[in-house]
C-alpha cells in the first residue's frame, strides 16, 4: 500500500521521532538548540544539581540579547562590567558565560562580533537549516520555520531537558495551512500580511496547530520577509509556523559560515527538496487570504489581533460579540487612551522603535531608510518624537553601515544603536515611559510590554519610519517611495579569510555524552485532589507579560516570584486587584472566563509566580500551549472548560464558594451542586498523579537516543559536519570594537 500524502510538518516530525509512548507522545530529537541569558540560568543549575552534563554541546548556540544595553558604546575597548552596568542584567550575562564555559557550549557574547538577537544570528550564520527541529527558551523561535524547519519555543524546564537529553517530549499538533495569493497593494509588507492574518483568525486561531504558510505572496517573499511572518505565528496561537524551502531558501543559505559545503551541500539540498507538502495531503484547518484585501496596517489595542488599516478608525467595543471580547476591547481603549471613532492617522506618537527579532534585519532597515530618504534630504524626525533604530545583530549593524543606512537615520534624527532586543521587551534602559505612545516594529502590544503603562502600536518598519517623520501614525503610501530590490547578499557572511570568521570558531570538536545518573534526590511533586478558594478573572487573552512583567525575568532562580504575579494590575491606580482582596489573597485556584490564558511568551516565570503565590490550578476556556507545558513541568493543573461553565464557576468563586478539583476522578466539586467533569490527556494526568523526573525518565531511553543519533549521522550527515574548536573569551577580556 502506498504511503499516504504527507504535509511538510508530518515529514519533519516523522524524521525526528526517537520513541513514541503508549499515549502517543513523541520523544523528538532536537537538531538545533538556541540559548540566551534570561531563560537558561535555572536550567543549567538543574543540570548541576543532578550531576548531569550537556549531551550534544555541538548542537547548541548561546548568545546574550534580551537585556543587554544597546546604547552606543563609545570607547573602542571595553569589558563586560562596563558594558552591562545594571546589576541584575550583569548577573545574568555572567551566569550564561560561566555556564557555557562549564558545559562546553558555543557562545556569542557581547565581546563577539557575531552577537545579536538569537533569532537573527541563527539564520545569518547558517545554524538554521531546512528540515531541522529547532528550539529555544523564547516563544519567537517560530522565526526559524521560514527555512522549512520545525521551530518552537519552550520553557526553562524543557531547556534543561534538551540540554541533558537532546530530545523533547511533544504531542503532535494539527496541520493548518494559510494561503496568501494575489498581488499585494502598494505599501504592504510582510508585517502587514501577518498582522492581517492574526486579525482574521484571532490570537487563538492557531491553537494546537503548526501553520504552513503558502501561496504566491509567500513564495514571492524574501527569506527576511518569510522570517517576519513565521516570527509572529505564536501571536496567532500556533505552536510553530513554516514555509517550504525553495530556491530562495537555498540562495540565502549558500556559503554561510555554518551551512554545509561541497558534497555535504549537495546531499543536504537533495533532502531539503523532499520536504514540500505532498499533493493531496490533509490539513485540519485551511485559511485562504486574498492579498488585495490587505492594507498597510496598525494595531489599536493591547492584543496583536486588534488590527485596522491605517486609513481606518478606532473601533467601538459595542460592535464585538461576546461579553469577554467587549470587555477586553473596552479595557484596551482605556489603557491605550483612545476613543472609538478616532482616525488612526490622528493619533500622535512619542516614540519610534525599529528593531526586534521580527523586524531588525537588514531588509527591514533598508525599508525604513527608503521612507526617510523619500521624505527629503533635509527631513527630520518630528520634534515631539524620540526615534531609535536597533539592528538585530552586530553583522546587520555592520552591513547597514557599509550601505550608509546609519547616515540616513542619524541625519534625520534617529538614534543608531547596538544590537539587542531593546524596546521590544524593555528589559534594559530602552523602555517606554508611562503614558507614552510608541510606533513599534516589534511583535507584541501587550499592556506594559515595552514599559509600565506604555502604549504600543505594531506596524511595519516603513510605517514606523513614516510615523517618525510626521509625529503621528501615518499612511506610508504618502511617501511614494521606492524600495531597494531584495538581494541575496543580505547579512553577507564573513569570507573564509576574514579574521572575524576564524577568531572564535564556536562548535565543540567532540560530543559529550552524559554518564548514567539517578533521579533528583528530592521527591517529585504530585497533583491529585486540590480544595481551596478560587479567584475569578475576567480577562480575555491574559498574556504572560500580564501574569508577570519583564522586570521579574532578571532573576537567576525559580523562587520568590509571588510579588511579581500580576504586578502591574496589583500596583496600578486602583490597587484593588482580585488577588489582593480577602479571601482571594489565599486563592489556590484561578478561574478565567476569557480564552487563551497564558498566551504570549515562553517565560516559565509565569508558572513559577503562580506556584509561589499558592495557585496550583488554573481553569479557563483555552490556554497558550507553551504556558500549559510550563504548568505541567511545575505540577500545576490546567483545566479546559467551555466559556459558559467557566462563567458559572467564576460566579461561585465571587460568592466565596470553595472548589475541589479532583484529578483522579476528573471532576470539579462545589458544595451542594453537581460535579463538573473535565478531561485531561492521559500523559498529563499520569504525570501529575504519579510525579516523575522528566529528564531521568528520558535518560532511560539513552540507548534509543544513541541509535537515533547513529541513523541521523548516516542519513543527514551534514548536520554533523563542520565542527571546530571552541574558544570563549573571559568576561573581563578587552575587546577591540
């Protein structure tokens, strides 16, 4: 019998299965692992506590990006202490540098000329390749799916799991395809396309799915544009986003430092060409988008689905259907300081941010510079606006300077910065002040995302540049500018004889296999029956930035985060948040009536803060997938019930009625009322009821992992080639910039 047609996702999934358990959960091999300073310290500490080593250091690449300063560095010779003055940020940078040394991991530190945002440096170095699995403790790992890779974000506990075993436990997602066909109108860029997609399907539209983007528009996009689209798949609720590799992909990757060379390239490309979805393959969900329907777009609210054309108006919450959505829209307008019916082009801005892993690549900077150039040689950033351009990597910065883009920006009054995440997350000095409004090329407009009480409007780099020149949200089509033709030489890699390329080769020369170890000495936690106070929460799309804001991500421990739980809500003007009111200040259960609880970031700190507060169970109509996995890792139960039932439980909670959540019977009990049944997938249920060390359990399959690695070395040998000696500069080392 002939094999059934398969999607690209099916093929990559099947090629990476090490084992499958009785519940259908796959142990998936990880080809590429990216690590940064914020989500990794606790993972390395876990390895040390258990006496474990990193199984495949050659498959991991680390960098600092989230909270490093991006201000111009001035003097040419600096050390890490003077580069990172914030004590908490410095501690995280030093912790990462110590960890990569101790465990033999590849590292691009601040002293390395290849440092940059983790999702920018992976592709530009050729570390990202088609057909691989790629994970990182960062939700925007979906970016790498633009190369035909299965790439997704994970929590810190899963980071530790990958380091120790080079595998991850995963439930196979549904297949979803989004076709974008036709001719894009003037002024429409990749960012407008993905914002429109999210507006159409919603921020939970991709829940439980891996999205394959297809159609003539996607095929016509450059790799950088495809990366922007895949980057924001997580904002649509998807586990990952993918684009099938093609000639555009191969041209981008050819001759990059870590891409296969010679015969290895030929073998790799032959495999990559087999990855496209077969004719007749089944998709669980299909969405068709007409390119002509997409206009230059901008967000108006506090969710990436709050999108309108730049020529539109601020919507009226009364026009939305469900009470949760109406409430969310009303709250968003109040937070954003906007009034229904206001023309988007009448909204003044205070700040402009061009950068991030969504739009910090050279093509993005070229697009913004084209608008500034079209404004005229003497045009300046509006006097009321502070504007900054933050390249996504040091290589992007150098390339932009070679092309004179920095001169265009600086002459117009933009700040020209060093590489880093910057104001996308606002963990460093690049933070939005309370009440200020920012036109941003980043990926999230959540409350407080760029700064406490800061107001964010998402848009393309061209639109952000237009807003900078006018001081208001502005239709970029006013400028009638001509874009620079996309070129394959984007982020040109160093030549083979370039000393930068040879200065710090970064792949270890050998594989380190962990010795046999037993489970941690501490007994795993279990969840069986929980009785306690339930706190009601009436928030749609309650995101992880809301659950715990970014300033609490600078910790290098897992504890002490209860004070950060819903910090901005508990410390706002009203100071009357539900968890601060008796008896809810002793709540053990949280009942959300709004869907998509825990959407957004992969930060495991959200689960840690709930646990530290004393909450062991969250009930909601739906959950962000990474958040749900992080809860499982910390023995927190997530219960999914329909919205109507959640509203009933919220009413009981308001009345102070205690709930009993019985996982053994899969029932929720209320005094004098019939029990409410719920279902949990068998693996999660068994995991919580019995408690076990995930890593120790996986290490029982070490033989199976080794067999898979042997097969991988034969079938996809290009993933094993090109190992070089690792050299890591000390934190106090002098750097010639």
